């Protein structure tokens, strides 16, 4: 009897080990599993003492809940927004908080125990009725689950913290306790730029950029005309506060492209208009932005270069490419160097649907690799060239990074290092994720960090105040430990790419997209 019981225990252990060893994405599904628990200033312990100069708060935005009632989101990008923060007081203590953004979309959905009809990246399952789709189109996007940012309000002499999506509307938040302060619709003087008659102001950027030499930021707004024979427009916008905006330049376009991010140098803004255009008639019918975009694989990419001082616009074209994230850009005499993380088509984004991400066979089947590409703009000749570069690296997949992060002190300046994550580094499993450091100066300083069954999100670079080099600092990276099925924050040396400290959290954090470190929030 004892031997039989021991045999059963042995078989269970062997089965568990076999299952574990054969599973290349152990625990990966937790990145796309709802976690509704909310915490405020829960003390967390790191394995070692934290450096005293690491003082401030990391705030990240991303996914929290993937369904409501009987409905679920078709695409991961539509999950209800949830913030997470790590507060470092500079004395060795650290505190963790996590909270949903209480948008109208979230509150209305909670009240009805159903996903409320607002505009989404894709649809819902079961899908909305025709009436609800029209209601969603009129309400617009209200789910700010992509990024967080700080704007300076000169009139109030204070900072304003906001959550963003690729839309004109934003939400103001408190980085101290992650409460939602309310929706903000930006204005030009006394006039709201959004909501002009006959236009759908659908697309903006979740990645505004600082305007060098000022406390302002730059973004753009794409407006789709729903009236025949009226042109669509793109506006380059100067952000003077969360509410106040100023038009730098505005120009007509035949078709409105999808753009997620862009670049800014000392004197210019550079926008890559992917040949991925809004289909207005389909938008009015389906009310699902991503499903209403047409990709033209044989068309060049239009590039807009706008002078930040005069508003002068230069238009040029380059190779067909789909860019999600720009890395950095800077000026050298009469030229602009610009680096982007690009894909051969938008198919990668389409593949981030919930059905695909939750099915190992489907998610391992699509091409998940981005490619770092460099372009050189000649301002004298008004011409742009794609610069083919030999990687010259012992880590070839370092060229495949996305979710790029740099030392922000080098924004709009000549730089060497970009950090990011690379999916499917074994060319088999999407969940085989590495954090990489790419040396854009090609001096052989590429580095990589991979831990089996550990799944990192975007890194954020915090510079050492006594920095001696561009890479003197740490990366703060949320990572899911699939074995322990727990999330932790890793503190990684930006120079060596080795984990130097970590703290496990009391809750699992679903996949987060972007965030920032605010050194004034303690």
C-alpha cells in the first residue's frame, strides 16, 4: 500500500516535471489574464539595498481586465486600462500601487456589467449592435491604456500628469495614489480643436515628445473628413499644458495614415505616414478603427518634416515600411539622422488579438520581429535615404527590438544606446523574450538578457545623477516569472545588462505597454 502510494506521488511529480520541461511558455498566459486587485502604497522588499540616488516613482500603463460580464475584447489593445507604480523614497524603502483608470468607459461598463459601447481598437465578442456601433463612433475612444506623461502648465507653475492613447482626448491622473482626476479635451485658445463639424478627430499620438529648449511638448492630430470633397488634415501641435494647445502647422491630405509615434529634433518634427490609411466609409459602418485601415504594400512611405519655428512643411517619400515606435532623431549640420523600429506590414499588430495570444500554436506562427532602421534626411536636397547598416554584432537579434527606450538626456541628440525587448529570439516561441541593448554607434557593445520562463515588458532608463557615460544608470523592468507565477520589478545595470536587484510583487501585473519615471514624485 505504501509502495503504491509512493509510486503515485512519483508519477505526479514526473508528470509535473515533464509538463514543465516541455512547455516553452510556462505561465505566459498570465500576461493576458485579468487581475482586478487594487493596492495603494504596499511596501515591497528588494533583495539588496537600493542606491540612494534612485529616488522617484515609476508609473506604468497597460492592461488590467480583458472582459466584462458576458463580453470580451477581441484585441489585447482594448483591455481596460490599469496603472501600476513603484515609489522609491531614496532611503531604501519602496512601495507598490496598482489601480484602474476610472474612465467613463470603465465606469459605464462596471455599472452595466457589460462592455459599454465606446470606440475600440477592434470589436468585442459578442459584437455590438449597429445602434451601439454608431453610439461608439460618436463617443470616441475613452480607454487610456497606452502611456503616461507629464506636461508643464506655465500659468499654474505646476506639472500635470496624464494617461494617453492614440487619441486627442486624455485623462488627468494623480501619480501619487493613481487616482483618476478626470477627462481633458484640449483647446486652442477658447476653441476646442477636436469635434469640428464634418470631421472625426480620431488619431493622435500616445508618445508626445519634449520640444527642445522649452517646457512644451509636441504631438499631432489627424482629422478625417466625413463630408465628400472636403480634405482630411494633419496638424502638428504644440502642447502648452494638458488643456492648452497651439497649431504649429496644418496641411491637407488625401488619405489619413495611422501613426503611433514620431520624432523631434532641435528644430524639426518628423512624421512617417505609413501607407496604412483610414477607410472612411468602412469606419462609418463598422466603427472599429483597426479594421477600417487599408494597407498598401506597394506604396512608398510619405515623410513629413515640419520646422518647429516657422511651421514650414517639407514632404518626401521613402521605402514602404510600417513603424510603430520611433527611437530617436538628431541633427548633424544640414542632415537629420532618424532611427525607427519597423515592421514589413501591420500584420504583427493584427496578430495581437486575444484568440491568437492565448493559443500557443497561433501565437508562435506569426512573424514577431521588428527591425531597427536608420534614415538620413538631407535638408538641402529635401531627400531621405534609407541607410542599410551591417549589424556587426555577436547578438544578431539585437536589431529586432521594439518598445525602444533611450537615456532621455540624449533625446534629440546624438546617442549610442537603445534598449528594448525582442520577442521570439529562438525563432520558435513568441514567449522567448529577451531584453537587449543595441549599440547604434557600432562599437561592439551590444548586450542581451534572457531568463527562461520570464517575460519582460518595456524597460525604462533611469540615469545615475553622477553619470560618467550615456549608459551609466539602471533599467527598471516589470517581469513575469512564469515558474513562480508572480511579477517582479527588476533593476538591471544599463551597462552590463545584468539584474542587480529585484522585488517580487503581491499581485500579477498583466502586460503593460509604456511608462515613465518621475523623479519629483516621492
